C-alpha cells in the first residue's frame, strides 16, 4: 500500500508540468526578441561586444561610427538589415559573426529598436578597466 502514495503524488504533479510546458507557447514568459528582457540583454551586449567603442555609449555616435539613436525610426533599417549589418559588417564596420550568436544579434536588434533603450547595469568588477 505504501508504494501507491508516491505514485499518486506523481500524478498530481503532471498537470503542473504540462501547464509549465504550455505557458511559454502562450507568450506569458516571453524572453525572446522584442521583449524587455531581450532589450536589456542587448544593452549589455552593445557595451561588452565593442559596439559602444565605435558607436558611443548608448549608440550616440562618435567620429568612428554614426549615431544609432534614430535607427528605430528609419524604415530602411529593418530588423533583418540590422542583423545583416551586425553579422557581416559594412564598409568600415567589421563583421561580428564570429563573436555574436544569432540570438545575441536578435537581442542587439531588440535593443537598437527599443522605444526606450535600457541602460545596462554597471559592468562586473572583473570587466572594469577593459573598455
Ligand atoms: C570598428 C568600429 C565599429 C564597431 C566596433 C561597430 N560598428 Fe557599427 N558601424 C561602424 C561604421 C563605420 C558604420 C557605418 C557604415 C559602415 O561603414 O559599415 C556602422 C554602421 C552600423 C549600423 C548601420 C547604421 C547606419 O546608419 O549605417 C548598425 C545597425 C551598426 N553599425 C550596429 C553595430 C553593432 C550592433 C555593433 C556591435 C556588435 C557595431 N555596430 C560595432 C563602425 C563600427
């Protein structure tokens, strides 16, 4: 008889597991491109992958590279074209396909197209002095 109890518990858990598996499909836990989480991840990548080195903090532009502040409003810069620019580079911009994954590129695009660009949290102590 005792062995039945754990089995019952197992059955009780099943609906919970099914529910959890189904939730992301409904978009409740959306953490992919276009979400706030993706925008925040992109903000950190923009700083840590060296984009800010040329494009300036927050993408305000420097002598090395143009401002990316109004990219969101520029209809020519579709998400696909921005992704392409990041991965294959431009005339003076190097390609980042070796150091940026497809998912990271999507997060960078989410950041660059964000209505209110998030400010990345302070870099970890080990990163200090490297930028
Ligand atoms: C070595 C300097 C440099 C770095 C690093 C760099 N860029 Fe660029 N980027 C440029 C230059 C210069 C341009 C202008 C077009 C060209 O020459 O490719 C540009 C253009 C762009 C554009 C198109 C906007 C426009 O108006 O032309 C986007 C989007 C962009 N960069 C995003 C990024 C992202 C995201 C990163 C980091 C993964 C990055 N860049 C890193 C130099 C750089």
